[in-house]
C-alpha cells in the first residue's frame, strides 16, 4: 500500500494548504521589524498602552478567526475557510501600510489576525486529514516549516527594506527618514504577493476526504482517497472512517464535547496549545528590539540578529521534520519543554549578572533552536491528530482559540512582567512554566506516531 501513495499529489496539496502557515508567520512577525518606525510615525513612543495595542491587536483577530474556524469547517468543510483566510491575508497586506490613520492601521491588523486565526486552525487539520499515517508527522510539520519560512522572510524583508539608522538617532530623525515615512509600509506590502498566490492556488486543492465522509459524500471521499493512495488504500481508509463515525451525530454540541470520552483529550489539546505559547518563545520574536537592545545591540544590529535567529528557526524546523516520524511526538515534546527550561534559566542568569552581547545572542539562538525542533512543529502535529473525526473541526477551533488567548496574554504581559521582575525574573518565570509543562507531558501525552487518525481515536476511547 505504501508504494501506491501518490506522493506528488500529496505533497502538492500539502504545500498549497501550508501557505496559510507562511502568511501566518510573515504577518505575525513583520510588525516586529517595522515597530521602531511605525511607532514614531503614529507617535506611540510615550504610550506603552498604545504600543501594546499595536502589537497585540492582531491577536484579537487571531482569537476570533480561531473561534469561527470550528463553525466554518464543520459547516462548509476545510477548503472554503482556507480560501477565506487567503483573502483576508491579501486585504490586510495591502491595507496595513496604505493609510496614515492609526485606527485604520489597527483595523487591518485585526483583519490579518482573522486570517492567521483561520489558517492556524485549518491548515494543519486539513493536512492531517489528507495524509497517510506513515507520512503525517512530516507532512503536518510542513505547515510549521512554512510558518518559519514566513517568519524568516519577514525578517529578511525588514532587514533589506530598512535603511541604516545612524547611531544615536533621535525619534524625530527616524520619523522623518525614509524608514519612518515609507519603509515600514513596504514591510507590510511585501506580503501581498504570497497572499495572492495562496488565494489563487487554494481554489485548486480538493476537499478533505474525512469531511466529505462525515457529510455523507462517500463517493467524493473515495475519489480523493484513491488519488492519494490507490484503491486498496481508499477502501481501508473508508472502512476505518466509517467505524469512527458510526453512531455520531452530524452536529457537535457541548454535551458531546463534555462527555467522558471526549473531555480528557480536549483538555489535553487545550493545555498543550496554551503551553506552546506560555513557554515564552514568541516574546523573543515580538519583542526582539527590547531583548537585543537591552543586551547592548543597536537598532541595525538588532535587525541583523533577528535574521540570524530566523535562520536558526528554519534549520531546526527541518531537523524536526526528519525526527517527528522516527523519534515520535512525545519524546520531542519532553525534550523541548526540558531544554527550554534550562535555556531560560541561563538566559535569566545572564541578565541578572548583566552579561552583554554574544552571551545573550547564543542563548536566544539555543532557545529558538530547541523550540523549532520540538514544541513549535510537534504541538501542531499533536493537535491535528488527537481529536476524533466527528468533532475535529470544533475541537481544533477550541484548542487554537485557547492558543491565541494564551498568546495575547503572553504578548500583553511581557512589558509588565519585564518592568516588575526585570528580564532575569521574567525568563525565570518562563523556565518554571516549561518545567511544569515537562511534568504534564510526561504524565498525560500518549505516543501517536505511525497510527492512522482512526487508530488514534480508538486508542483514546
């Protein structure tokens, strides 16, 4: 059966659906490089609240995008929400840099956030549902790879677009420079081309066969499954899908979600989603300016260092893709939570003893490398495969919504925690969270590598 797999077709539709991840990564991170310039343009430098709102507003959009993803995927399938997310990314890329009004800037960041929220829930779920068990970990990890590529692309674009800022430049000098008037706009506009590409290509992917089966369209599901792996693969997959759907109602309600069979796995998914954010890695991406400048780097050095960290992120995500289907999900999640706890402890100590420069940069890179090969991609793999077929859309929406709530709390509270506990205490707090996550994963997370989605569902019952 393995030799009958149509790998070209499988990888092709995986790459198209994973473009949602690429736009997710780009749109989420591009604001970090634009931050020193749009803050001067909109006169936010003396208002921590407005600075936080500019950075965190997209997360509100992410929250609502994730919330509606459950309804959209259960009602219309996986394909239409992917098309919608692509359209939202396109509108946001054009609009964010087009106006001089801070309110309109925020409005388009919210639109982009809706796209991120939708894509973050739907892309990995779609890939999991079209993937053979032997390849699923690697294929779902492609979504995280494209997120990382999007992050790196945003970092490189920011670095190439920004003109060099003179050492010790005043706010007024930055404001009236090309960076302060126009450069930050092009950082957002550069996302238009991949967004339009995603929008066009998303019309050509098939619907998820597992959604079609759930909706009663068995002939449509069979046709797609045959394209994926041939007739025997399709027959075996249909039999397994039918067994897991037997006796389940078409609409998901709270009674179903709170049942004794579903509740434990739903709680596991929600906690893993929250932990992926509260492990603290997004602070490094979103507040790179503060982290590197407090370590003694200039704005120019900061933009270059961000590119270095993005490259490390990409390299170790590729490592994760090689390991996820051999090492398994559980080992990598344990490695990531324990490794980050150690790295954050040392990072906090470096700030406490006022170490500067390379020491901070190396520990930041170690943290990103650890996250990139473990919690970053593997969390999305686990979330995409642990939920039962009959409730996957709604359960994935709840887990992803929890993730974005956690992300908003993390992003919003970092400046507050940094002021209260300084950088050292803040990273020590994240180290404690990572140690706690290690023990939770050790006690609760089952291994899922090599199993079909239906086999995973049966083992959880």
